[in-house]
């Protein structure tokens, strides 16, 4: 099986895809050509206040076309394993197992699935949805020349208009009548001005205007935090029921986030819209997939007073962890050492290399159990 390729090595191929180029132009406006040419040369697009890699990863994972699908059997029934990609960059995804990548061919991704899921696949062939992406360096260079002109025109249309964000006021103390108004100005290239006009405590005098430059990710987080603060304040005031047990998959945008999305749609900040939609769906910000790197032995995990579980000691891409013995399908429960003793952990699919290490350490685990 071929080794997985790090994103930094393969991101340059994404610009061969017209969908990726269009999204970069829409998001980065006047700096789009700089981003595209840096990527085409295999360089890191170093733009202030712009996280290009995160933008590309979100785009690849959210918009990746399906190329091939396998069906596998697990303890809870059948499920699909999809090979998706953009621009000839591929990854595979299975429900509850996040994504695995990256590959530069559908065949490499297929080989990885057939290796990792060898004992679970319903069929070793899979179903093909579309032919592999055809890469053309000449077509890409010609497209970049055309974009040079379109970006120049688009940059002239970036409005310097301020958009009213939200109004706030406080009258919770004698003599207090202060208020403020937030405004947004989109500067292009994923950068925003957050402008605040406010009054003093009495509401009689205007304070100097303040302005803070934010990236899209910073602004989205800021808006979500303000909504969280408002919700907590409402609950403390008795405006809402005390039922705070909300499913992460049922999150909804608050007034700040909703208004930010409206402004983002007006100014064409598509990446901002995707971040907010992703947060509402529970997919943004994306957490890195938990991977088992090695098995380092056996130990006991304390879960209660004088109650221990016999487990494997493993190293993961998120740090040291405890791993329970895998089931017959090759899935094991993994709990990070940084998590609490009551953490339920998560299921991780083990590849053959890790299963071999488990087998080597199994006699020690049996001795530990006594």
C-alpha cells in the first residue's frame, strides 16, 4: 500500500480544477491570482490574515466529487466508503471514521481501502461513479492568464461600504444608558473591518470609533462567541427554559452569526458562508481524524475509585491515549489521556500494521488481567 501524502505536497494540484479556481477567485478577490500562482508553483501562499490551507481543506472535503464507492459490513450493519476528490487529489471517507488521505490517483485510494478494510468489504471492486480527473498543466496556465484579467475587474467591484451588523445597549443600572453599533466592511481576501461606534456610560457622549481587522475565521468565532454570551445571559435572566442539553448536530445560528451570514452573502464572501453553514451542521471547524500511530505496551486506565480497565498504551496524532482491545471487525475504542475518566472515547478502525502490534502485545495484556 502506498504511503499517505501530506496535504502540503498535494495542494498544488488542486488549482487544475476549475471549481477550485472559481472558489479561490470568489473568496480572495484581488489576491486570487497570487494564491493561484503560488499554489501552481508548489509554494505556500503567504497572505496576512488568510488561512489558505484551511480554506482548501474545507473546500476539498465539503465539495469533493464522488469517484468510487465501496460497501462494507460492520457490527451495526452495512455502510459506504467513498473515494472523493478535486483536481486529481483524492481521499476516502466512511461514516464515523472521518477521512483518510491524501492520494494522487483513485487506484491508490482504492488500494488503501482494500488493505484497511480487507475483512469487511462486501466486494473488492467497488462501484465507479466517474472517470479519474484529467490533469492538464497547459489548460491550467491558460486559465490563470484568463483569471488575471477577471481578477483585475473583480477587484474594482469590492465595495468599501459599511454594513450595519447589530445594535446593543445596556440600561441595567441607575443612570446607565450606554449603547453601541457594530458595522462590517469586507476588504476582500478573507479580511474584514469590525467597526464599533459607542457612547459613554450615560449615553450622552459619543466615544471614539474603534476598528479591528479580522480574518474570516476570527470574525466567525467572534460572532458565535457573542451569541453564546447572549444565550447565557438570557438563561440567567429566566428568558429560556433550563434545558441546556442540546445535540451538537442541532445547533442554530444566533443573531450575530445570522447577520454575518447575510452580509457575507451580499459582499460575496463565500468562505464565510461555508464556515457558518459548517458550524451549524457540526462540521466546522473540522477536527483532525484520530489516528493510531503505534502501540507502546499495556497499562491500566483508572475509571473510578479502585476500578481499572486493562488497556493498550498507544500514541496517536493527538497525543498519548488508551486503547481497548479491538473487536472482530478491527474497531477499537480509544480514549485520549487528556480526556476525563468518564469519557466514552471513540471508535477507530485499525489497519493491519497496528493490529499486528496489538497481537504482539496481547500476551502482556493477558498477564495484566491476571
